[in-house]
């Protein structure tokens, strides 16, 4: 019975015949190309947000356990621990958002805008603090890495625009012979 069902499903009439595809058939490979482009865009955005999120967690979690060392290395000691821990907790929350965004960049595209704002705030503040000689050059250099992530986020935002992401790849069954 299974053999008869399989045979019935594979039979086609002349109207339902599958068209020949390939370079000599006169039909383009646009759906395949569009699929590759969308895949590359998604891969770029996923990698950018995953790397940013993982890097941020690696950088922001250890200081949560080093408050006294932070006070010794960058005097004066922390006088308002609520600001200290609040800063790092908020930063970690953003890193989690980046990791969530990396799971489906097109779906969460709207969250790329506040993500870019998050990445621009700290380096801009560091520029002003550096110009006033209020921070060590090392802090300025480390904070400048956010510019790099900002550029990656902006590229991901531009590349996941609806006109780029929705290339309307037609289904094979919707083609007309």
C-alpha cells in the first residue's frame, strides 16, 4: 500500500511537470542567490551581536567581585556601591540583550537602535573626560573598543533593513511553467 501511495504521489501530468533549471534553461537562480544573501546578512549580524555580548560579559562580570581592588587601583575607594554595582548590572543586562538579539537579528531589528545608543554613550563620555585629563589613557583606549562595536551594529542595522531582508524568495510550488 505504501508503494502504491508513493507511486501516486510521484506521478505528474504534463501540466505539472517540473521545469528544467540551470544555466541553459533560461531561468535565473535568483531565489537561490537571494537565500544566500539573506543568510550572509543574518550570519554577519549574529556574529556581531554574539561577539559584543560575550565580550561584554567577560569584561563586566569580574569587577562585580573586585570592588575593593577597583578602589585601590582607581582611587578614591568606591563611596557609593549602589552606583558601582548598578553600572555593572545594567551593563550586563545590555550584554544579555545583545545575545538575545543575535538569535534573530531581523525579528529584533528595532532593538538595534537602543543598542547603538548604548555603544555610543560610554566612548563619547570618555572623549570628554580624556580631553579634561580626568581619566588615564588606558581607560580611554579600552573604551574606544565600543566604537568598533557601534560600527558593526550600524552595519547590521543597515543590512537587515526590510528591503534587504525580505527579498521575497518565491516558493518552487508557486512558479508557473
